[in-house]
C-alpha cells in the first residue's frame, strides 16, 4: 500500500519564483520557532548533510522549506494569498482611474461652460502635489497610505471556508512582513504601489480633460475680490515657464485681462487654446512628471532589492543550521548522546503483520521512495506500507504514528540519512516508532561515492545507545530492501 497524499506518489511542485521560495522558508522558520516554544514542542534538528557546503546553506534551507510546505499545503495557501493580493491591487488601480476621471469631470463636466483656472489647478494638481510632499517627508518610510490600505485589505480579505486557517494565514503575513523589512524591500514595494495608483489617477484626469477640451468649447476665467491683475499675471507667467520649455503655450497679458473680466463668450479661440495648453502643461509638468519620476525610482529600487534578497542566516531558526554546519565538519555536539531513559520498546514477534518502510529526513540527492519499490504504472509495492513522503515535519510524524498504530506492521524499516548527525528528536521518534512494530530496523542511506564513515559510526553508537542491536542497523541498500520485502 502506498501511503501519501491521496494515496499516490508525490508530485512536488517548485515555487513560482525565488521570492516565493524565500517566503516559504521564512514561514517555516516562524512555524518551527512557535512549535519549539509550545508545550508539546518537538525537538529541533539543526543538522546538515555532510555534502552541504557553506555557500549552499541557503539553497538547502530553501529546498527543505519546500518539502515542509508541500506536506502542510503551505504552497497552496501562499498561492491563494498571492491571488488575493493581485486582485486587490487591480481593484485599487481601477478605483484610482475612476477617481482621476471623476476629478476631471468635476471641472469639465456636462454642466460646466466656464472653467475657473485657479480652482482647476488646485483640484487637479494641488492634492497630488501635497500627497507627494507628504511621501517625500516621511511617507516613503512606510510606503504611503494607499499601499498600506492595500496590505491591510489583503490581511483581512475574506476567503473560502477551506482557506480559513487564521494561524497559517497569520504566519504567512508575518513571514512576508519580516522578509521584506530586512533590506527595505517592503517600503519600496509599497511605494511602487502608491505611486502607481496616483500616476494612473493623474493620467486618467489628463485624458479626461483632453477629451473634454476636444469635444466641447470652454471659456477660462480668473476670479478675485482683493487681488490685483498683476498678481495673476506674475503667477500665470511663472507657473507656465517650465511647461513652456516643453512647447506649451503661456497666455499673454491680454488673455489674462480677458479672463479676469469674466466675459467668457468674448474670448477668442486663440485665448481658449492658450489656456487649455497652459492647464495641460501644468498638469503634466508639475504633477505627472514628478510622480512618474518617484514611481520609476521606487520601481528600480524594488527590483534591485528583490534581486539581492537573501535569508537572514543569523536569525533564530536559521542560525542553528549555520552552527550545525561547523559540527558537520567534524565537531560533534555532546547533545547527540541519547538520555539514559530513551530506550526502544521490547520487540514482540507476535505483534503486527506485513512490513512498512518510511524515510526520515532524507535529503537530496538521495531518492525517495527508493527506485524499484514502486513499479512503473502500478499501485502495488513489494512493501506492505510504503510512506512515499519524506517524514520531516511534526504533522507528518504524527500522521505516520497514527497510521502505524492503526495497522501495526511485523517489520518496520526506517531509512535515515547517514550524512546527518542523529539528534535527540530523531532518536526519540525512533523510540516511538518501535512501539508500533514487532521488529524495528534502521537503514542508513548515503549517496553513491560519498564517505560517511564517521557519521555512520556516530549513528551506530547512538542507535545502540537506545537499545537497538547492531544487527538491526543496516548500511547496505540491497540487504535493507530485501529484508523489508521478505517480511511484506
């Protein structure tokens, strides 16, 4: 019988991007830290295969996290979370466009024939310019209000009942936040979203204004009670200086005087076109171009920081593996010595029937399940119970114990990675497994061409220390597979 998800062989899928792989690794790290602090926390293993070099430590952690995530369904949860994020981003950008169109229609609507130049500038440019100043002088540290609203919406987005696991959802959000805070990626990601929304709103306003100016005839007025004509003249000329460098028209003094009189119908076509050009140029130069510049800078910073993103190997949960890498080069921690009260259950020859095979923390390039145990295109196996998933997480260990307790085998073969040092958690789990079978044997697997003699000796010492006979410790692949097949 093949034991695995859906009672079939695993079809492992890789994360869509390196960023998602890093996100999964950070999520697994937080989960393990939480489980280690719990009452029923399992022992934490910080052992590395002997073949792992220091430069490959991060990739090993990413691969390990992928296996854990597949077993827990984290990859599917992350994909659902990402889908919600993209959907909410689309909604945010869509409403930004609508707001830009609405703002322009407020000044160039169907009931408007006379456009107040100053109020139009304040409405179309002033709000955006103020928001940009707020971002420059503090908002950039948090990414901007619009993006924070988007992130809040993702965290509280309602999902289907099958997706409602608030513990996992919370860990995913927390892991994403911690990952993006490390090198400032978070603030530039949120800034890119904020500026994208503002930029789309401004472009929508410009397009709506140009469409209205193309289809209808408007007069332009300047209204005041206490200001003189000279004030408006200086303002119009000064404001139009930069746009004029790009070819936009600046109204002359006669056009300004005509606008101050409020005699709209008397304005010439030349004056109307000059005012339309002046307004369009001001919106482009003082609103769209600055927003486009900060948007481009934010996007560039986002891509650069994302490309440089790495795991923080000094963080709790990763640092243990970095220290374990030193011990994998010959320094053996005394903690590997099993406690005196850790002993396997007495072997009961009459208990159970058939055989079972499982792999405990088997790393690449070792193949699991072993080749030949699952014939191509068949569902039957020479082994009674074949656990096709590598057993690593706490949930997997518990599920295997439940399966073996419900159907105890006569012969249980546990494959271990001989390149890893035996830790107390693994030894304790082997003791728990021994209570589920009549006879327990350990198969020390190692890749071809690798020399794991020193670690094999450590395994032999640790396994005999918990009461396992030397004959029950198998190092030859053929002998181990023959034993478990004969007892099926």
